[in-house]
């Protein structure tokens, strides 16, 4: 049974700060030439945007203040459920002695999982080590499925599992075992999984796997039974060292660390965020490769494609891609995969980002963003057009 702790109210803008270490790209070696042709020019936003491109404005007064002198660590996951409640996953272990109040009057680490209502008030909170499951060493990624179950993963070196809970924190299922990853073709254990998504049509759980492995892997969401997996371009993934990312080289036939997010559109297309290759790849549900798009491919460091979120309209015309290196949210036309606009910039003020990590969308088209490193906050951006 997961540990539960009392809910309360959440801080204005969640402008909380703490020190963390950014995720690093591992060392790499030579890559083979691609069989698909990338765009002839970098995919990048222009000054001109179409009149119907979504526009957003930060809401600096969302949400409420955290109760019980709680403080957030790295905010490493956000999800929105069917009631437009916002679920936050953070890393209490990243708070240092000063942030834990050992040198003053405040504070204490908040529980790792927090549910907020539409106004940003805490409804419930829970999480951490418990009986019958292995809580991740570094919390990473949260998903609320169509039945209201809560899924979380972790990206520490020994995190090889994802966990499924009820909304109240009751443990239901663990897929994989901590410390037992056997590479990108292991069908039982994971490799530092970054993101989880359940397909309501098939009740299959897709895992962006991740910081250690180089693949998407699919399981039965009820039993945890293995279904299939694939790497970049739908190929069988490999674990050989890769050369350092070179924007002038041919696109890599392998995913890099991390495969950071996965999303499924209403039409069945699967979108995968290959962060440090600066690209989003598109597949059918069986892993057949469809196409890809490169987003500011000259970007080095942690890359541009930190996630992929579909717009709330029935056609899901837009893709929103958080970029933690350039600290912007890219807005892509889903049909063409062309960048139409972006918003944000590096900074600590409301509406700015420091190590933007991932985002979620509600039924009204509002976006919720998280920040790790020294950003450590959750922000809401209201859709104004």
C-alpha cells in the first residue's frame, strides 16, 4: 500500500527553487546512414504565424500555496486527468539541507505525487517507498490512464520499472524490477523509463524507455505482459556506443539517451520524442515507421525534443514540444510537422523557463509545464487564441 499524506493548497505559480543536476547525454560512436530523407532545411519557427496558430499567456496566480510548509524538488512529471485535475510528480530527494528547513523555519519535502483541482488546490497526495513495490530512486514521468489509474517511472541508474496505482495511492502493478535491466531488447525489465502512456482502445501501456534503453516498449496494462518494442525507424534497437551528436551528420539510425516521451493521437499515430537527436518520429501502433521531423537540429547539449503533447481539438491539429535546452515550447502543425511558432525563453520570471522538462494539456487547451535543474516549478499557460 502506498503511503498517503494529507492534501492542502498549492503555492502561487509554484515558484520554488532548488539545486539539481541536469541529465547528461552519454558517450556515443559511428552511425550508419538513414533510409529516410530528412527535411532539406532545419525545421524552425519563423516570425510569421498563421492567424489560427495557438497563442498562450502565463497565469502567474495559478495555483494555491502548498500546505504544511511543503517544498517541491525537481518537478519531473505532470499529467491532466479526465476531470481536468493536474497531477504533479516531483523529486523530494533533490532538496538540500537548507531547502528542507534544517537551517531555518521552513520547509519539508512535499509528497512525490500531488493531485490539484482546476484552481490549483491540493486534493490528495501520496507516494514514496512502500510494501510490495519498488519506488524509483529518481521519479520521472506520470500518466493518468482512462480508468483513473496513476502510472509513474524513474530515470536513476537502477530504475528498471514502472508502477501503477489507484488515484488514492493503492499499489496495483509493477512492470520490471529495479536494477535488473538487460538492455534494449530485454522484454521483462526496463532501462530508466522516462514516460508512460496507456492506449484506451487496446489497454496497452507504451513506455518511452528511455535514459538507459533506446526504444518504445508496449505491455498489457492490466497484466504487464510484454507485447512488442521497437527502436528508431521501427528497427530492432541496439546498445552499441554512438558517436557524439553532429548536426551536419546523417540522422542517427538509433535513438539517443533519452527517448523522453510518447503520445498517441486519436487517429492511431504514435509520436516519440527523441530528445538529443532533436527529432520527433511518427509510427503506427505496430511500430511501423511513418515519418519524422527535426526541430532546430543545430542544438547540442540536452536537445530540443523533450516531449510531445497533442492539442485538445478532435483533429488534434497541433503538437506542442517542450525544449529544455532552448527553453521554449515549439508549436508544430501536426499534418506537416512544420514549426509554426514558439513561446518562452530562458529565465526565472513567470512565463520563462529554466530547464523546461515536460508539459500536459487540459480539455480547454491550457498547458502546464514543469522545470527541473534550478527551475523547479510548475506553471500554467492559458490558451488565449
